[in-house]
């Protein structure tokens, strides 16, 4: 996380989770750290996260009682609701990058995530 005051790295994990939950958790926790509403440039290699924000999937999910187009419950609803709170609080520009393609910050995030794995076993 980088802002005018400097840079801060956050990392962690959960046992028996999914990559999608961790991608969402990273975005949520980072934005929750901001004390005031801010302009956020969120960079991720997760199409799941980026597309949901860019295509405003939340509007349809909320309208449908947090059900997908196939009428099944939205997975990771707890995290999506937390993320939605942050999206309403901040001005967020989302950018999709290709994973493992040399993007310096994305590569750093991947290293931090991998370092957290042994601590969860």
C-alpha cells in the first residue's frame, strides 16, 4: 500500500482458503487501513476482483438478494460486502495486470503471499 505518507506492506493468510478469498481480503484490508476517504488505484491480477468492480456486479447482486444470475448465492459474500463498503467510501480506479509477468508490485505481493503459507500449516 502506497500513499503520500509512505509505503506499508501488509501480508497474511488463512488456512484452508481460496486464492479468490485472499485476493478479496487483500483489497478489503488495504482500503480499511485508510483513515479518510481517498483516491485509490487498486492493481490486481485477479480478473474476479477487477471485473466485479469495473462491471459493477454488486448492483445486480444486491438487487437479486445476493444471488448470481444463476440464482445461486454469491460466493464470498462477506468479503464482497466489506469491499462494497470501501468502494462507497473511496474513489477507486481498478487496473488489471497480468500475473507473473514482471509487474514489480504484483510480483512483490506474490512473494509476500508465498512467504505466509508455511506459517499457516
